[in-house]
């Protein structure tokens, strides 16, 4: 995934949302705001992008997105449960119609047998009640590539909940 491809994908998301009169929000951990940056890199994105939350620490996830401390304790920061709670929190704390969340292990360290480097959880939530989550195991492809591929996946999820249905390669 190149930055040029991400820019094109972000533009398509913005155009897709704009045509439907929708707003988007992000909740990011391992990507550190790259999804928000990809969207806001495009001029005119302010009519679509509402806000982004970069919640790298567990404390930030709890304080900014109301991720329950018991969820973090039981499942960990890198889990489908935490990603879902992050998406819900972003939706509740924004004016967005659709929110996407990402949490994972970009590497090169920090992985374990159960949660290896390259494991990323995604969740998306919409105001109309639709929810979607998935995980990806990108493997040890390098921190930068894990993060860039995660951004591509998040952009796809935004479009999925806004009406698009084809996953990225």
C-alpha cells in the first residue's frame, strides 16, 4: 500500500460520504492518527470529517472514548471488544454518522503467541445501529506497512457502513 493509493482511497471515501451527506469520525491506537491524517490531507474534507481520537494508552481509551476499564483488563487493548468500544465511544463523542476504530500491534516488538505482531482489530459503528468488526493478521511486514494497510482497511470500513460492500485487497 502506497501513500498515493491511500490518498486516492481517502478521496473516494470523502466523495462517497459527501454525496450522502454523512460525517465520519476515527478512533485510533496503533495508527496514531493516520486515518484522520489521510482524510484531512484532502482539501475540503471538513464537510465530511468531524473529528479523530488518538488513544494510544489505555487511560486515553477510557478517558476519551469511555472504553470500560473491565473490558481493557479482561480482553486487553488489542481485542475486538476494545475496538468495538472505541468505535462506540467515537460515535457518542462526535457529530459523526459513522465512526471507525483501530487497535493492534504494529511492531516490531510487543507481540505474543496469542497476539502476534501485525494483528489489528477494526470496528465501525453507525448512528443507524449498524456495527461491523474484523481482525487482520498482516504478519511481520514492518511497522510502516502494518499501519498503512490498517489505514486502508479503516477507509474501507467507513465506506462499508456508509453503503459500500467490497473489501480491499
